[in-house]
């Protein structure tokens, strides 16, 4: 699809034909870590849920631009709304796992993490009748303190992870981690592909650039510069992520500290236009097509440090 880039008056897609990866973390607005001190897990069932409506909004948006992506479901959502899981699958998207209770991994023991993950996988797989291969931790919470989680994921049959954010942040991140897709070599000969969310290098730092609040709040020109940098300089795919509640400016407001409210509520009004701009300008695909799982060609093990393009070539 060729469209005009309004900012430059040229067709970006015509000169930069790479395909990127788009993903959606399917959770309700009250499940986020920033509100965890104000919203108890016990209260989830009595709060007005908006996740079905907002996820259908995402599905319609993707359909409008013929885009397929990966939807990481919170298991609690899959249990409560199994028809939503089926709808996402029926519209041709990949289903993946975003924990059951959306608790940070580093706050759990390995046994608790395994139990939470199994409950989520069961809910998603029971709802749609398909196997789940991908995992994304709530709040990017696989950090240096809990790398054991990767062993658990591999033992539980996951083939890829997208949870390690190579940035400095007060809640998450592994600042020195690799910035492009790679393979974890784990216990007992297991391996797990890792797809980090996109970052750019600026002034000696890794900066987040293509997901959630960073996508909503930073100028659109910055986002376009990121895509151009990935395609022209890095030769890599941009890993994009966002949440259905980011397309829901009318969601109930939760009283929290100012920093949390700024992160959650800034520019919710503008997110739909932002996403439409990206969807019409660039090409996207789900993780499974790159990782070669879920009906795609058999997963090929790539060498340590081999990049996303290497994987894509082996699967094409
Ligand atoms: Zn989440």
C-alpha cells in the first residue's frame, strides 16, 4: 500500500518496503502496573470492563488496513471473555500470552510464575482451540533479577518471548540487553527467541520509541524518524506494541499519583490517528510469521546475535 507521508510529501512505503512487527497487549484499563496500588485484584470483577469494546476497535482498525498482528492476552480476560479470544483468532491474528493476573514477574517466585503462566495459557487455548507460542511479561518485568523466567517459559513450551526492554526505567528494563532479536541458550538444551521492543541509540543511550506511551506522547515526526532509522541504518524490523485502552479516551479515570496519570492518560485522544498513520504508511506482520511458529515453517534455531532478518530469511 503506497500512501503519502504528509510530513515529507514523499511516499515512504515506495522507498522503504520492509515489514515490521505489531503487537497488542489485551488488558483492561484498570490492570496496569501504574495503578496496582489503587486497584486490588479482588476488585477487577466489579469494575466496568471496556476491554471487549476497545479490542474490537483495534480489530476494526487493523481490518481497515489489512494488517495482521500478535495479541498477547491477559488470561483473566480470556477466561471472562472467551468469545473475544475467538474473534481475534477468527480475524486472522496470532494469539499469545500476557500472564493471568498481570503481576510483575520479579515479584513472584518461579513456582508462582509457572502457575500464573499455565493458568493464562489454559484460558487462551481453551477459548480458541489453538496453541500459544509467545509470551510477553506484564510491564516488561523480566529483568536481571528474574531471568529464571526464561527457563520456565521454555520448559512450558513457549518458542519466543518479547519481555526484555533494553532501557533504563523505574519499573522495568535491562539496560545492557541486546536491542535486536536474538536467541536465549537455556538449561537442558532449551532455547527461546527474544524480540525486544524497538529502541534507538541517541547520545549514548537506548531510547524507547515505538510502543505504548512512547508512541502516544512523543511527536509523530520522531516515530517516522525511528522507522526510517530501522530500515535504512539498522536493517531491522520495528517491534511496535500498544494496548486497547489507549484507543479509549472515555475510560473511567482512576485516582493515582500524577506520574502514573500522565503516563496513562496523555494523548489518548490522538492515538487512533497516530496508529492509522503508521498502519497506512508501513507494512506489519505478527511475531509468528517471523519466528516460524503456529502453522508457519518449522522454527529454525539462529545463532547467538543473529538478527531478525536472519530468522525471517530462514522462514520465508
Ligand atoms: Zn500489560
